[in-house]
C-alpha cells in the first residue's frame, strides 16, 4: 500500500511496502465479505482488483484446492470418501 497526504505542503509520502499472498489466500479474501473500516476496505478492494485482473490466479487457487479436497475426509463421516456426484456438493 502507498499513503500520501493531501492539502498540506510539503506532501508526506510513505514508502511502498509489499505483502505477498498465495493464490488461495488472495482468492479467499477477495471472495469474502468486505471488512469493517476504511483502511481494511481499501486493502480488500486492492486485493479484489488483483484477483480480478487475471483469471489464472483464480484457476491456480482452485487447482490447489482440488488437490486438498481429496486428502480431507468429509465432515461428520467415518473418513470414507464421498463422491461429489453422489452428494451434489463438496463438504469442507
């Protein structure tokens, strides 16, 4: 993020800092509800812009999640795998 004062001379500027997100985290944050607070909403909108700019990011996140789904047993079961076709949805 980058910050700068307005209406004051001389303008004060922040150093640009980077935060790195994996594809799964960035897509999860972008698809979630907006947080509270102006600064949090600004950061959330920036993440949404990044995620929305290239479908490859969302595809990478889903590809990784597909691999994880096969490793985790369904909630409330004895651990046996259930097919998505039989249940109609995935349980996470």
